[in-house]
C-alpha cells in the first residue's frame, strides 16, 4: 500500500516512563526508593487531609463524614502495609543473596 513503511525498524518512542532518578538502568534499591517516596508522600497527604478535617470539624465545617474518614484511614493503613511488605521482600532477597 502506498505510504506504509514496511521496514522492520520503527522510530524510537518519545515516551519515557517517569522516574525520580535520572539515567538507566535502575537497580532494585532505586525502585524501592522511588516506591517509598511515592507511597510515603501519598500517606502524608492523606494524614494532612485528615488533620485538616479534624480542625475543621471543631469549627463544625468537616471536610469528610465519618464513613469517608474511615475509608481514608483504612486506605492509608493498607498502603503503609504494602510498602512494608515490599521492603520485607527486598530485605529477604538481599539476605538470601548474602548467604
């Protein structure tokens, strides 16, 4: 068909996945650091929102209702648990390699 390039080489993609680190390749330690930063920042944001809500509730202007606060707390707890599990897995892998 006219206008269709049938060569096997395709142009290099412009999209590059986001990374807090510059350069490639990334090590497991880099990946764990990035995951820790992202998850830690997310947990901090939720806790800041809950603190703001508590202050606003004292002025009878709550940001969240009781059910929403519970959902956010459970979400934050699950997220912190996920980070702990990822770190534990990484520690176990490093310990096995050291043996």
